C-alpha cells in the first residue's frame, strides 16, 4: 500500500512541457503544466518601459534571469493569453507542491550554476525552474542575485504594498512577503 501511495504522489508531479512564443518580440519561453495550471517555466524577459530593469542594469543578466518589474508594470506586462498570477493562484501551486515548507526545493533549478551553494535540496521536480534573479527594493541598490528569486502576485495587501513570493538558496521553503509596489521583482506569467 505504501509503495502505491508513493507512486501516485510521484506521478502527480509529472508535468506537461511546451513552448510559447511572445509575438511582441519573438522570444520563445518554455512552459510547464503543474496540476491544473500552465506556467511559463522562465522569468519574463520582455523589455516593457522605464519601470523594467535588468539586474545592475546589465543586459546579460536579463538574458539569463529576465527583467525586474515594479508591481504596476508587472500587472500589465504578460503577453496576450497570459496574466500575472493572483495570490490565490500562487497558493494553489504551492499547495499542489506540498505546502510552503516543501514547495521551494521542487520549484528551484537544481545545482549551483545560477543559485549560490548550497541551493538546499533543490531538485526542480515540478519543472518550474525558478532562478534567483534578485531584486531592487524601493530607492535602494540591487540585492541577492544568485541567492534569492522574488516574484510578484497580482494581489494587493494595502494601498502601497502587494503580495509576493520568494525562494532562498539556503532553504526548501517558499516565503510569502508583502513589499512596496515600487520594488522591482521578477514576473512569472500564468496561462489564462
């Protein structure tokens, strides 16, 4: 009985992969279906406007980690047919992957090519392929490339803050965080 349950649990993470071409710039994104949701399996790399920055203003970082967007821009930047996921959509993903204390290792790219060592227990079994694109907090310097990945949700916490999620190189957890809407984070788009 235990082996059958384990096999069912393992098969539930089996995902369907594909690609999507953004007609705005021709960039091809990997996609992954996790549970009933289809996500881009890469951070968005669409150059939107002045509220969209490459980490340290270095375009080679954008080529690997995608651009960083403030919250207002992040709500509008996903291509047609895709959207910035709400807090409840992030929660559905995290719940499907076993909850906040287990989802991070299933979401992070394995190894230390992009993540700082030890990249604790990262196995990317979900196919989400999270990368640590860092951030720039309000009126501050860029931080945490290689150590943390931060992603906006479309859900406000209050007039000046919105909910976001982050992964850390030294944890299997995914963390929910409320930050100022003027901070710049990565974006993962979810299919409509």
